[in-house]
């Protein structure tokens, strides 16, 4: 028997349009900046960052960090640790952090405090989706794709126990 695919929450077309819109907004906002430094948070951001970065019309570079929250798959107590750091200094650079999802906000809060200490010229955030009902920390997201309800979502880099990351749409799974 083949497994049923996750129910569509945000279609592939809607995501494509939103990524194009975000890329246009970001390109306009950073007009004149000689090298925007995009930081993707692994693993989840790899697809969104690939799509977004290719649509930017300004000079840009890409690097990655890997973070992990302690705890099990669908809940966390807020403790974050770094698994992989950037390869180069961001001092004096214009930095845009690109995230797949902002849930409680603990991950992005940790990351922003960590990166701010490295004295970038500017530090902003972009996220494909956010779950406003789950926020535990107020974080402003400068460039946001979609607000979504409090459900476990997959696709476009987001996984459920490593499954469904490469689905082309954002779908909902209901863990048993
Ligand atoms: P935070 O709670 O904002 O710190 O987010 C922690 C991490 O949990 C995110 O970076 C994702 O990796 C993961 N996460 C939270 N909600 C979802 C979801 O609905 N689907 C897939 N991953 C999620
Ligand atoms: Mg993530």
C-alpha cells in the first residue's frame, strides 16, 4: 500500500510566487550593498535558501550554520546548541539569516544573539513560515513568507523525523 501524502497547506505555486515576491523585496532593500551575506540554518533552510538566493538580483554570498534543539522531535525546552559554525567572519558584513520555520522562536533568538556579538554591519531575518500561536519569544522577522496554524508541517526543507523534506509544497502531518 502506498502512503498518503501530507495534506496541502501551501501549494507549490503559492510558494513560488511568495519566494519571488520576497526576493524582489530583499533585492530592493539591499540595493547598493556590495555583498549580502546569506546564512542558512541547516538542515531545514536548504531548499528555501536555494530558491530565494537564485532569485535575488543583488550580489550575495551563502554560508550555513547548523543548530540543534535539545529534546524530542516535536517539543523542545528551548536549549539550543551549535553543531556547525560559519567558515568566515561576518564583522562589518550585511547579514540576512534565512530560516525555514519560526516556531517557539528559541532557535532564531539564540542565533541572533550569537551573530550580533560578531559585529555585522546589519543583521536581519527572513523565514518562509512562522507559527504565531507557538511564539515563546518576541522576534521580529523582517521578511516573512506565511503565518501558519499550530500544526506540524513538512516539505520545502521541513521534515517529520527526516521524512518529506523534499516535498515541493508545504503539507500537514498528524503524528500518531
Ligand atoms: P523554534 O521552536 O522556533 O526554535 O524552532 C525549532 C526548530 O523546530 C525549527 O528550526 C524546525 O527545525 C523545527 N520545527 C518546528 N516546527 C516545525 C514543523 O512544523 N515542521 C518541521 N519542523 C519544525
Ligand atoms: Mg530550522
